[in-house]
C-alpha cells in the first residue's frame, strides 16, 4: 500500500451534505476530517438552484480542507439520497454445453454479469446502480450460492438491481461538476445499509428504515440481498412543517427546535419552557418541551404505522417469516434516527426489536475523541461508500483486471467508472 492512501467520501442529502477524509496508510481507516453543511438548492429531491448547491459543496470542501490545512487529495466517492430509486429483479443465463455438463469457472460467472451490464448500458449509461447476485441456478433446477467448480449445461443468475432515476443523476453530476472532479458514485441508502447492518442480519433477514428528510425508504434484506424496497412519501420534512404550522414559526426555526429539543414520545417529558422566534424572526414566543414532543409524536407515529403496514405485507409474502417475523427486526437510519427516544416509539408501534443504525464495525475506523459524533447515523452513508468501494475491489478487481486485457477499452471504462457497483455475490 502507498505511504499515503486517502479516501474522500461525500454524501449529498436532501437536508445536508456530509463528508469525511480517511487515511488508510496504516491499514485501518484513520478519520482525518469530517464535516456537514446544510444542503441548499435542492427541493423534493430535485435541483432548483445549481449555484446554491455548488455553494453548499464548496462550503463543505473548504471546511474539510480547513481541518486538514491543505487541499483534498485521494480517491473520491460520492453518494446521494436525492431522487427516486427502483429495485428490480433481473435474470441472465448462458448455455455452457449442448452435450455433456461442463465445469463452471469464473469466466462463465463474469460473462453473466457482463451480459447483464451490457443490456443495462443501452438505456442507462449515466445512471448509478448497485448490483446484487441473489442466486445461481444450474440447469434450471439446482440453486447454489457459488457455482464455480460445479457441473452444468446451463448457468442462470438472478440479480437484484438498485438504480437511481434522472433526478439522482442530475444531483450527483451538477454537485460534482467543476468542483470535485471525477468520482465513483453510489446510492445513499445502499451505502448506509452496508455500514450499519451486520452480515448475519442481512443473511437472516432485517428491515432497514431510512428516515430521510424528503422520503422514508424501507428495505428488506434477506440472504445478503435487498429483496423489497418501498418508498413512503412522508418523512422528517413533514414533522418540521407540523412544528412550524402549530407553533406559528418559520421552517428554519422549526427545524432548530426539532434538532435541539425534539423527542419522539411525549410520555415522561417534562413541560420545560422553550423560547423560539415567531414568523417575523424577531418576536419571542414560548412553548414547552412536552408540547413540542406531542407535535412530533403525532407525525412520527403516523410514519411508523405506514411502515408497520408494509411489515405485515412482507411477513405475509415470505413464508419463512410467518411464525417469527423478520429475525433482525428494524434498523433505523437517517436524520430521523437521531431523534431522542425514537427507538422507544418504533418499538411500541412495531412490537419487535428496533435499534438505531450507526457504524456497525467501528474497529475498521479510528477517530480519537470524536467517535460519538462521526460514528452516528448522520455519517453512516459516507462510511458505507468506503466499505462498498473496498468490497468491490477486493472481490472483483482481479476478475475485472483480467477482463480489461480481453475487452475493449470503451467497455471497461464504462464498467469501472459508471457501473462498477457490483457486490453481494
């Protein structure tokens, strides 16, 4: 490994932009700088003001460089939660032999993935995606995890593909254009899941709930693969708007109250007086922490009830969960996961295990004195970007480098730079 090997990982959210700089020169990741700033120029997942968005990006970069006392350098990873996302199941197959069965090798496995990617490239060259292998099937009858070394006449692979839409593409392109240069692109909630979920949870079954600013995303992981993805168009921005309407204040002041005093449940909350500014930005108004909690509770409970309905549908759809439910329960991430006592409310509604998702394996990274801040749900996607990036290269780099020798430069450029998000095999 080089003497200095740094990764800059950024996440562009609807509410904030987060960034970390991590040095891997000593093997493990040493966090050198971390920062977050308010996202401007994005509304409802779409760019409304490119100049404002670029100013937010510039502010974040200047903050990171100020901590480093130098310019940023290293591999650049960028994820975003803006826009909409789809989860699709696709199947690809190849005939290995017309006669006797032959041994499956790595080239056969690579060919399957290459064929799938070439089909996706036709209409989605600039979209980012994450590709998971759900299973391999030998001769339409035998399901295996790894087919290499086994005999078959036909090899089939079933994939789960997570892809961003046009709004996602616009955000990552405009946010990086002329500011941070070339980058590897990822999808926030996929990276977040990689950071906060254990392999055991993803294998046996777990529901990842990303309580974002603009939308709530609910993903079921099973057999190490996302198999269900649902979007709820009710999220933390609705909680903030409720506070603003009820307390007759601005959205900005309502957001401050939520982050400073917000509690997800009102039971047991003391009626401690709180002062805030009215709509004119000058008039001092008063409420209590308990009343604020009641406003928050009403909307958060509504969001969780919608999630509970999805959970019931999932349990009904998968017979293996019928008797015991989803074994891993729920893992909450996103800005809403940082709300005080949110686990208590979620547990009350879901009636099953719930935990807040922070960085699962903290031994991979060091951040002396700031662990509580940087390993919180807020920074989960930026660490997830790094984990996905490292997993891609440790699993697929030898195979892709060999492919580079045999394939056209144009194809490999697309494979490595645009749709290199392949893991889960």
